[in-house]
C-alpha cells in the first residue's frame, strides 16, 4: 500500500518522491519553484535563480546539488544546494549569506 | 560544506521532501568526507514575536523546546547545533534578517583521508533517498529555509 501524508488539504503519495542530482537543464523549473517557495516576483526569481547560477553551482560542486521530483507528475518539487566551505569549528560564523556564497 | 539554500514546493510541505533533501546532504557529507555541514538558518517565526523577545531569547526558547520555529526547530531535530546568531545575515522579512549559524558534525569524518573531490556516477544513480514524514532542512531555506 502506498503511504499517504496529508499536506495542504491534499494527499501526496510520498513513495513517489525521488531525490536526484539537480542539473541546470531543469533550471527553468527550479526558478519557478524558487519563486513559489520564496514568494517573490517572476522578475526577482529570474534575477536570482538564473540558469547561469545553477550551471555555476553544478560546475563548482555537483555533488552538493539535489532536487526532489514527484515521479507521478515529473515535477520538480524541492531543491537543495551546498558548497564547499572551509570553516573553523571553534569560531563563530558571522558573515552574511551573500558574502559567504558570493551572492549564490 | 555550507548549506546555500533549500526550498520545497508549498503544496508538498509536510510530505517529507525537506527530510529527503537533507538526507541527500548528509550522504554527500559522508561521501566527500567533510567535517560537517554549516548553514545559516532563517528563524521563520521570529517576526511574529519580535516585539516581545529578542532574537537571542527566541533562539534560546527554540533550543529549549519552548517555542517551535518552522525552520530551526526542524533542523535541531535533525542533529544541527546552534553556534551563534548572525545579525543582518540576509534580507528576510520573517526572520527580520537574523540568521542562526548551525552546525552538524559528520560522525564519519576521517581526518586521515583527504576530502573526495568527485563522486562516482554510481552514487548519483543511487536513486530514491527518502519518503518519510517530516520537515525542512538546513541551508538558506525558503518555505524551507537555511
């Protein structure tokens, strides 16, 4: 039996969710997803989540880029990005997100 | 490894997507042999109580379990620890620009081994990672947030 979890008044077949490497070929979908998730305008989403940015992330650290796909629809429904980062475990992290990531 | 950002489609909140993505992050950390994961968590619920408590008190309350924060509470549940607060971390109305530096230490980190730069295609083909109930993740999360 397929497990279902109620979310936002709908039932989701969570067994259909798969996590795959995020490729910049899906950047348009990822941009649309970011727009929905962050509740920003299409213009702002286009500026911040560009194909160029997704490509740069993939080229820099492909192992750290993942997306979640609902295999029943083929839709990208989640995304996570990581980057290599040297840090001192004993020192506070005080930099801004923009400075640490180079604006993404 | 630094959590740049994570986000989940609003219609899939609570469906385990965030947990599945975080699991992928943890597995990456193991595979590439990094010390741990660092992220700036956006305290999504702070704006609602900022007139009552400071960000420091809010975070202490979340750590103690006296408050639930959509992002930070879930990250702490997944094993992240709070390091410090970051004022003006990034522009975010919900957290009033506060970030909380969080750290998850990789229990499998082996300092005798260099970090692995590239993983094999077979790892990428591993496929399904998660489908359990739960939360968001670490990184600069949006509807998620770190």
